[in-house]
C-alpha cells in the first residue's frame, strides 16, 4: 500500500511541471543562451528546500542517515555531459519526455522508449562492455555529506535566504504588464489555467520532493525522486515474472498521469505527431540521455536534484557535468552552427 504512494508524488511532480510549463533542462540552457538566471534559481530552490526537509527528518530521528555509495569520477563527468547533450537534442530531459507523453506528444514517447532501451543495454546488455570499465575507474568514497552534516541546516538556511531574495527580485522584474484572457472561470481557472511562475512551481516541487524521502522510507526503501532505474525496471517487469512494482516505478507512472490530468484540465491535451527531423532528434536524444544516465547511474532528476539535496559530491559533479553538456550543445546548435550557415549563405 505505501509503495503505491509513489504515484501521488509522481502525479504532483508531473502536474506542476506541466502546469507551469517548466523544463528543468531548458531552464539550465537559458542561463547561457538568454542570460536568464531563473533556471538556476529554480534548481537551487528545489535542491535546498528538499535538503532542508531531508536533513530535518534525519535530525528529528524520523529517518536514519543515508548510506552513500562510492562513485566513479570519470563515469559521473562523461555520463553527465552526454546526458546534457541528449537533453538538448530531445528538447528536454527525461522528466520532460514523460510530461510530453502525458499531454499526447509522440516525441515524448519516442524519447522515453529509446531512453529505456539504452539504459537497459547499459545495465545488462551490449553497452555494459563500454560503461562497466568506466564505472570502475577513479572510484572515490562519497564523504561530503558526513563532513557537512553537522552544519547542514545552517548551510541550507543561508542559501535559501539568498535564493528567496533572488526569487523575489526576479518575480518583480518578470511581472507581466498585462493579463492574458482566460478561457475558464472558477475552480478550473485556479487549478489549471491561472499563470503559475516556474519559480513558484519550483518551491512546490521542492516541498513534494523533500517529503518523497519519507514516503520512500516508509515504503521500505531509501531515496527520493528517481526516473532512470524505475523506467528500466518497467521493461524488466514487462518481460519477466515475479518482479513487484516499486515506489519509483509508481512514481514514473504518476508523472505521466499528472501531466495528462493537467493538460486535460487546461485544454492542452492533443494527440500530436511531428516531422521526421524532430522525431529523429527525440530518438537520438533518448539514446544519449539513456547512455549518460546509465553510465552516471542517474539523470538530471536523481543526480542533479536529489543527490545534490543529500549533499552527495557525486550529485554535484553530475549536475555540473549535465550543465556543461547542455551549455556546449546549446551553443553549438543554436549559435555556432546557425551563424556559420548564415555567413555561408550571405557570400
């Protein structure tokens, strides 16, 4: 019973991603491309609100301290970087792909399926011959959390104060000068349609993600939001017998359902195909993200949002690597290649 609560947390995550049109990878991309720091503020809000809840639960004795596995520096850097490239190619990370599945876009389905197949191949298939040696290189103990834990609450509070000040300033600067006319009234307008800034969505997601640790623990597991492992587990579940559905597996279904309900409520649900080029990019993006997430043992959500909130050094290394992957591929795709094309055609 408690295991199935994962679907509720996934529902809320998917609902508020869709409700605010928030793409985590897109926000990180815009830091460089558009000089817009809202994406950075959003990520910091999710991480440190979540961290405050996580370390408070440990401090209060409700949950035991986490056991941090060893990590490979090489695998984290390469895996994170490749994942970032894939997120740009598919126009969003794997969480965005699940949101797209929920609102009827075939590109999301293509990305999700290529991601699942690739992760499974990294874990147990042909690609493991490439990734396993990398995962056994430059292995280190993850001891940052143990070092910082006595000061964790003070660090979190200090960063949250600075982040909320930045959030307040950004909200004032981005306040719309006019009101967009709504299609609905009453409760439907409030729940599904009225403007929800991505920064407020990040606050809500951070709170939900923080209590996901408690829900996971009560379900006899340990961890928070997770997508990579649970998605590959669905493939195992469908192709073998005797495997039970985990909290994380329910969580991934919840993301799709949350997006579906939100898109129905605001009138945005539509079964939507795409052109061949976009579908191909979605397919390649899923492969790259699957390879990167399998190698780094986590995606932008699990490594970049959850492990960072747990003060895991591997999470921060992965997040920085994903950011550089997103930045380099975005500059190449949206600035360098287009500028060369223009200079060539103007000759």
